[in-house]
């Protein structure tokens, strides 16, 4: 039986309402998608602007990273390591003695995992060096629980070795790796300086010279405070991942014909007994060097280690000490590399 007029009319009204509702939903979703697309496009542009500006900068946190990704760090001799590489090895002194270019890739506060990520990024943008000096200390084979100096990494998230190294830390969330700009939240100064560099309003510089910083500070006895907080000393954990990473570096360099020298720089003599398993760490370094046929230079008992004149704290040489050590180290490195006499000078440093 055919439906009555009012029933059919009501059915049509319901269909129209559903169609209107569907149309409204479609319009809403379209507007949301358009807004999201515009927001994404704006974020991409702003991310590019900030990152590009910072990549033009020689601001402290970014100068060495920018030299790496631009290829400007390419050198015959590379120094890898922590802050004890950064403030101990002068590329100018070493380079002039050997008649080669030299660059210091030391990174403050990080053990081998981040040091070697930095080298991997260098290799993405530059030819292999002739010589690598890998600085070692009691903390090289450890791992950090937290991230240090997070802002230095922000413009370089496109570098795969860096992303891989950062993922073991919880500081950056998954969306920092996927979405543009959001990782710059809370870093207003970086954003401002990025725009200033991009627009040519300001150019920021660093006191570092080819990665090296000569620290002009007098002795600060923070060792006493550490001893008070840790009267029995501490045991340094050795992580197999960093042992493996060091051995992999040596294996890869041997295959590529890169000469590697392992070096333990000077440290103030009263700090030697702080690490309870110090001899275990040294024995491991010596064994690795022996098995891979590389030199391990140990300056931890050098006479300068007995004099605070050369240090600003127990682990770090001041500028006077660093440049004295660099000259001494350069002489030994020249012997190992086979450079005789005193070259007239390196290529432009």
C-alpha cells in the first residue's frame, strides 16, 4: 500500500535534514583541513626561516654545527671528544706544527655516543680526514641520563645521525621529530636570533677558533666540593654500547686509511682517585688500542698535572695550560704522523 502524503512528506524532510547535516560536516572538515594545511605551511616557512637564520650564524651554541653541515670544518686533522677536547686542543697550534688544517669537534657534556654522532654528521658533508685524535677520559664510556644544551640541536633535526643519537633521551617528544617549528617552543632567543640573522639585522659570533675555546680562568677548587659530596669516590659505569662504538670507529678508520690516535689529556693529580675503577677504564683503553694497532697517549701523569697554574678546575686546563699541552701534543703527533722538522705553517686555519 502506498504511503500517505504526510508520512511521505516527513520522510523527505528527514532525508533533507540528513543531507544538510552531512553537508555541514563536509564543510566543517574542509575548513579544518584547509586551516590545518595553512597552519602546516606557515609552520614550515617559519621553521625554515629560523633554522636557515641560525645556520648562517656563528653564535656560540651553533658555530661548530654550522661549520660541519656547511663543509667548512673539513680538515686534515680532526679532534673528537668532550669538553676536555673542546678546551684542551688548539687547532692553530697543532695545525701549524704539522703543516695541516685542523678542526676541534669536541662537544661539551657528552660521552662517546654524541661525539661519534657529531663525527657522522661531519662525514655527511666533508671528505675523510687524514688523522683523527679521539680524546678519552673517565666518562667517555658512560651515558647521560638527561640531555644537555638542548637548543644546540634544534636547527639540525634533518641530520639522521643526530636524530638517532637524540632518541635515547626523553627531552624531545615524537611530534618534535615529525612536526615543523614545534621543537623551538620555549626557545624564544633562538627564534629571535634566527630571524635577525636571516634578515641581516645582526650577525652573532663565537670566541671559539675552529672549535677550540681557550678558557682564561684561574683555579676554582670545585674538587673539594665534589669530595665532600662523594667522600668515598664513585664508580664510573662502562656501557658496552660505547665500547662497541669506539671499536667500530677504529675498525672503520683502519678500513678507510685514517690514522687514529687515542689521547687522555692532563687532569689535576688530586682527581685521580675520585673514580674507583680508574685502572679498569685505563686497562680497557690500552687493550682496545693494542688490539686495533693504534697509539694511546696518556698525559694523566704529565708534570703539568701537579700545578694548578695550568687548570681552571680538576678536569680542564685553562688557556695557558691548553696551549702548552697543545704544543707538546703536536710534537708527539708529528712524530706519529711522520712529519719531520717544523713546517712553515699550516694551510689557512
